[in-house]
C-alpha cells in the first residue's frame, strides 16, 4: 500500500509517521509512505527524520518525500491531506483580527475559521483533482485539514471519495477509558454534532452507558478540560468539546485573548524548536515537545480509520465527518456531520443517533447553515458572500460586526484570495 501525505513537511508529520510505524498490528501493509510539500527545505528535514522513525521500529516500508504533487500521489492507495495554507503566520492573523471587533479570534471558529476556509478550500480542491487523476482508482482521501467539516463537504460536493477526520473524539475516548480502567477500544462514544461543535452524550462499554457516573465522579476535571463551568455540564447532561467553550464562554475568551500571545505564536515557537531537533541525525523517536504541538492521538485515529476503510477492522467504530443523509433529520442530506460510524470497504456508516436536545439541534442547524454559506464564499468569492457568511455565524450575527470583519478578513487574506487581488 502506498500512502501519500499532502502537507508532509509539517512539524507534526512525525506523529503520523510514528503511528504507521508503531501500529503495524493494524494490518496496514504500508510499502511506501510519501510526504509531499512545496516547502522543500523543511520537507527534507522532516522526511529524513520520518525515515529514521521507520528504521527505528524496523518497519520494512520506505519513506520518501517530494515537492512534486503529481509524482507523489501517483498510484497512491490513500491520500491524507493536512494542509495549512499561509502557514502559522496566517493562523496568527486569524486569531487576532476578529478581536478588534470584540469577536473571538480562533483558527477554526468564527471569523478566523471563515478566513481559513476561504483560502483553504480552493487549494484542497485543486489537490484533490490531481489525486483523482493520478492515484489508484477508488483511492480514499482522508481530510485532516481544518476546518474539517467545511473542507470535507467541499470535497464531497466535488464528487471526491473523501472522509473527514478529527482527533477530538479519540481524545475523549482515551480519557474516559482511563477513568473506567478499560482498554480504549472497549469504549464507544455517542459522539454527535459538526466538526469542532460536538458533544459526548454517552460513553458505552458492553452496551452500558457510563456517562452519568463519569459526570458525577469527575465533573470538575471534565469541566476544566473543556474550559467551561461545571454548571454547563450539569445542565447539558453531556460533555461538549473544548471548542464549545468559544460559544458557552465567548466574551471571557475575548477578554483573555486581548494583549497576549496567540496560540499560533506559541505553535510557531514550538515548530522552530522541533525543526532544529529533527535536524539531529541521532534523533530516531518523536520528541516529547511534539506533544505540545497539538493533535493528540491523531496517528491512532488516522491509522485506525485507514485500516477500517481497507477492510482490516470491520467492527471498529470511528468518529468521522460524513454526509448527513438523514442521520440528523433537521439538516439537509448534503450537510456534513461528525458522528460515530462503522467504517469498512464501502466507507463509514453512522451509528443510529437519538434525537438531539433542542439547544444542541438549534446550534448545529445554525452553524451548518453558516458552513454552507462559507463554502459558497470560498468557491465564488466576493465581499457580499463573505459578509453573508459572517452575518450567519452565531458568534458574530450582527451587521456592525459582520460588515467590519468582512473588510478586515479580506484585507488580511488578500495574498491567498485570488478573487480579492
């Protein structure tokens, strides 16, 4: 099997490489792992380190790298897309310009998330077209590029064989398994919503829901992990993802973000240090610092999903971004949702989902409507479409903010928005 990683020059790639090397018992027969990235100098550093990781584990597959996208994806069985158009500097901009209007600055949520979507969707669609032309027939595209829900829907709308992947659910699965003293594979989550807008409504082991007991016994820890008041969890009766904190505590996040370094600035510092570490030819294992880069358990999630899509784990449950197709009856079939699903050769099939509580359903419908407008703006451009998407977002939603943010967003992203040049 040949797996192509587009965006393979990322400093986070060694986490994914470590997963492919370490989790060989998944049944994945990886003959070649090719890393693809236009940043040739950085790719050389990351690629050489990735090869050393494979060698350290005694993995017989080869790690190659190239800046030639067409060559890299040729005859690939699976393509993983993990792009960041504009790099960390664009992320830092996404995290700062909304604050001037009193709105949260974040790379996947609100105005910052829209900015990322606008510059990312066209690039990913171009990459996907070239994968379709040169990869093996039926090759899966696994999207880890944020905002995952928007990017995945764009891929599916364009007819690509794609599924979106996020690490939020697998992180909860590991945490809950630790509390319960069971193997993570024994835990099945009632995980539902949209990408970065999900709730854990059940934690099942052998068909028994342990969530009520977990909330009763670990309420302070769980509330701290997702950065909201314990009263929020008590009232909801579930555990929201950390990204819901931007909705449940929006104004606090804005206050705390003003005048302090952004997460992107910290990640940029970590990346610079990691690249220096990767240059050391004696380094053969991923360093502990990589854990601060974010994306915990990404490699386990990716390896498990790819194995399942190739028929190697027929009973496994994975939290993925897929077409709604009636799963949530209040959304259109074409919407993309994030749910627990069984994955096999025919793709992911969502588990049955009980009706959402009215507050959850309302927020999901609201954000899903925004996502549809965001895709339209990304594909067709124009200030009015950007303004419309901002006006539709529940964290913005007022003319005064949407009007000002539209101009700031376009000005900040002009380099990457072909229609705005």
